[in-house]
């Protein structure tokens, strides 16, 4: 009988970590999820799989913890999803963001190189690296012009991944993922913030939704589709970097319009803009070209923009119903 495959997932408690762990369990993997210590458990997103996933403790800031965990788990595949991932926080805490998001990835790569060099490595890179975009749509060859300490940190981690592949021959892939959302998205990100507010306003629980830049355009997909792409990258014959995106771009205003329409309201009657929510630098337009992933990995998104907005608003309405 062949050995059960083992996967180590950092960022287990985050949006993508929870979807990826479920996906890997469904494929028969033994899943180890790296969790950092906190005074209160943050396992809400993985409640449903706590009996199946093995929690291991460590922190991307602590090299020795990563080496210990890799030695204990002996993973065949490593998915590095942990990061300080919120762009506004990266302006407020640029050094912490670099420690976790940039150097954390290097720590993971170095730990793998020394402890389990045969493992396959996935780095959660980001469309934020394209920043002030030099061409549209963006693909694997588009130049990077990051516009935030977060984008800059992800760029460092991206090149650390490429360099480890080229210098040491490890199987390391960088997935350049465009924005992906779900009912499990953190509440401070704009899609979840809008979906939650639309639901609450429709039930008379809130009056106004304060937002920043309504003109920013993003290529929004569904997180469940995107974790499948991560896995496909590590099953390929050769390690490479891939853009993962839907190829469609919409503005924050478009998201508002759809979300409020879903609850029978006009967004213009409830949304106000607030200067404090405008970023020091903005990424105005993102839209990805994922044709390489389609061609080499057979990956395609299954959820449309309209389907995503409806899924997120309906999930917020269902939560309100359940709490009544
Ligand atoms: P998320 O919900 O913010 O999750 C981040 C995860 O990182 C959480 O589990 C968090 O743990 C963990 N973490 C933070 N600092 C850590 C540290 N010092 N040591 C260990 N773990 C730490 O992010 P996500 O949306 O799932 O995204 C997953 C990854 O993809 C991130 O690297 C993100 O930057 C990247 N990405 C996301 C998108 C997107 O649209 N979602 C697009 C491109 C790339 P706690 O729960 O303890 O805070
Ligand atoms: O902002 C605008 C904001 O915070 C999207 C992360 O997962 O995707 C995410 O980064 C847009 C921006 O995501 C508000 O200015 C307007 O233009 O939802 P977001 P993000 O910054 O695109 C990338 C790919 C990642 O890798 C990141 O980890 O929406 N916006 N008003 C607002 N944004 C927020 N958060 N809140 C507002 O009130």
C-alpha cells in the first residue's frame, strides 16, 4: 500500500488555509496546519475539520519552530499561506509585514531546504506585486511595481521562491493569485465588508456603509477555485510560476451595486466615502491573464463575479437568520 501523502499548510486559520485543508483532506492527504499561539483560539474557520487536521504550533517569525515542525511532519508538500495580508495594516506596520510576509517565506524555504529538500513548496504570491500596472491584463511576464509594503514584501518572497528553485533545485512554485473571496473572507476586506453591510442594512441593523476608493478595480474570484490551483501547481511535472485570475475586472462601486441589488436596495442610498479609508498609494486596476494555468494545469474558475457577490450576500443573510 502506498504511503499517505502529507501536506503542511501555514496560515491554516485564514480564509485560504481553511479551504485548502478541506480540499487536501478530500484528496486523502494527512494535513498538518501551522498555527501561531494566541491568547484566544482563532480556529473558527476550521471548526468543521478540527478532528481531521493535525494542528502544529509555530510562527513564521521563529526559524527554529519552522524547522522543528518540518522535522516532525516530514511533509511531501508545503503550502506557505501565512502572511500579514491586509494592505492598510502594511502601511501602519511595515516592519512587521516584512518580517512575516517577506522574511517568513525565506525562513520557510530555508527550513525546507535543510530539513526536507524533497518536498514541493507553494508560495502564496499576490497580484499586489503588479501594483501600478505596466500592462493590462497582467501575466507572468508583466513587470512588478508594488504600491504598498505588503506588495513589496510579497515581491521579496516571490523572488526568494524563484531563487531557491534556481539556486538549489528545490521544487518551489509561486502562485500569483488575484483577489479571491468567500463568505470566510476577513471582515475588513472590502467584499466581505460590503456583503455584511448590505445584509445588515436590509434588516435594519445598520444605516450607513463607509468606504474608501470606489473606483478601484479588481479581478475577484472565489477562494475555493483558487486553492485548487495551488494544489495543481504542486502536481505538475515541473515547478513554475502561474497567474491565477478570472480575467474579468469590476470596480468597488460595481460590487456595491450588485450586493445592494441582491437585497432589493440602491447602494447610493447607503454608501458614504471616508477620507480615512483612502490608502497612501492605491492599486487602481487589476485584471489577470491566467491562460498559462489553463494550458499547463487545466485550471479554470467556476464562479462568476455575479455568483460570488450573491454567495457572499446570501451567506451574511443566512448568518443573520441563524442568530435571530
Ligand atoms: P488571511 O485570511 O489573512 O490569513 C493569513 C494567515 O496567516 C492566518 O492564518 C494568520 O494566522 C497567519 N499568520 C499571520 N502571521 C503569522 C505568523 N507570524 N506566523 C504564522 N502564521 C501567521 O489570508 P488569506 O486571504 O487566506 O490569504 C492566504 C495567503 O495568500 C496570504 O499569504 C495572502 O497574503 C495571500 N494572498 C491572498 C489573496 C486573497 O485575495 N485572499 C490574494 C493573493 C495572495 P492568525 O489567524 O493567527 O492571524
Ligand atoms: O481592497 C478598496 C481598496 O482590502 C480592495 C488582499 O487579500 O487582495 C487583497 O488586497 C480595494 C482596494 O483588498 C474600502 O482601496 C475601498 O482598492 O479588499 P481589499 P486588496 O487591497 O486588493 C490582494 C490580491 C492580496 O494579496 C491581499 O492580501 O477596495 N476599498 N473602500 C476598500 N478596501 C477596504 N479593505 N476597506 C474599505 O472600506
